[in-house]
C-alpha cells in the first residue's frame, strides 16, 4: 500500500512538472508586439493586422500589448527592460524614438542605446483637413487666411507629428497659426469637424473614414508626392509651400543585446508579412505606404529623423509645457 501510494505521489509530481514544462514552452513560444497607443486607433489596427500575419509565419501566438501613456515612454521602457530574445518587440511611431529625445530633457529611456532597429513597416503621410463648415475650399485659401488674420490649428499633443507639421507650415508660409494641443487625435478631429479650430494635420490612415464620410475636407498632403488613396489632393509643394514633409512612420524594434541573427530572422519574417495580401489590402484601404527595410536602413532613418526633428524642436523652443 505504501509503495502504491508512493508511486501515485511520484506520478502526480511528474505530471505537475510536465505541466509546468509545457507552460514554460508555451510562454517561450509567444511573441509580444508592444504598442504605445490604446486599442482602437490606427497604430493598434496596424499592430493587429501585422500580428495576425506574424502568427501564420512564426507558427505560434503573437499578442498585441497596448501600453499607452507618457508619449510612448511606458511602452518603450517595458520593451527596453524585456529579455533580448526577439520575442518582445516594440511597434513604435516616430514620436517615441526620434522626437521624444529632444522633447524631454530627462527621458527615462534612450532610444539610441536601449533598442536595435528591426524593420520599418509603413510610412504614413500627413494630410491637412478642415471641417465641413470651413470657408476654405482649398489649401491656398487656408494659407491666405492664416497669413492674414491668423487661425488656430489642432494637434494630437505637444511634440506630436501633427504639431511638427503645423510648425513646418508656419515657418514655410510665415503664417500666424495658434497651436492648440489636444490629448490625442480623436478630440482634435472632433473639434475640427465642429469648427472650434480651423484645421488639423494628421495621419492619412486615421482620417480616411472622416474624409470618405464627408465629415472633413482634405486640402493638402504633407509629403513629397500625392497619396494613392487621395489622388486629387495636392501636396504642399505643388501649392508653392515647400518643406512641409511630415512622415509619421511605424516600425519594429527589439531590446538592445538581441542577437544579430535573431534580428535578421525577425526582419526576414516581417518582409514576408509586408508582402502578404492582407497587408496590401490594409495599405490600400488606409493610405499607408508599406515600407520594408533592412535593420541598417531603418537605423539610418531613425538617426536622420532624430536630427531633423531635434533641430526643429530646439530652433522653435518647443517643450512639453507649451
């Protein structure tokens, strides 16, 4: 009887150890895609489309983890402290990586030292929109009004890409533009529709539904070329307003010390993901431009944008308090 009871105890112990081992195996075969934005927005929708295709390629679960707050600092810090095994990835916009270092004197993470670039995913051109009641039927009229009596423009926050685009427009035209920062794009768009502010420059992907629905009018693209989804909307260059280029890209980074072969492996998988019909369809519907790169090329983009936006922020004296 003792022998039988002892055997059963050993069997239960073995079963428990096997269960723990299986749980560890499942944990080790799960990839986290961390996003610095809340669920439901453009960044989240991109992350979920990418995650679904990553699952197909990796043959294991890929979880989207939303960690908004601190202009991306919460998500960035979480990933920076993660194990560098290629299974915790940061889907970041340009803000957390290339704008925050100049915007925050005491940033709690270092984009240049805490991460390794994996691949750019998409480039997202910015578009100037006005509400349905706006007197401005085109961008020339909008700029003329801004240069005359002046007007107010919304952004999704101090140091956001819409804010950077407003500063570029102001400098390029010598306009009198009052910057009105909001806590996110949604309230900024709402007040643009309602006429509380004269206009908003935001991601094409985040504005397409309102443009198609007639809630806002698109006047100009802040990019070197027209958008494929808005072919009738001119660029600022075409209107004689140079140097208004605001590319709010999204890319994937990994924690520092992630082995080079693992970075190359994830990069190769992302190239397949971006070539998938699902991502092609996503790009066609939202206006983003699929932009796969090597890790080295993405690193160059990060450095160039850090210099570009840093110069603008310092020249204009932009801080989180204005």
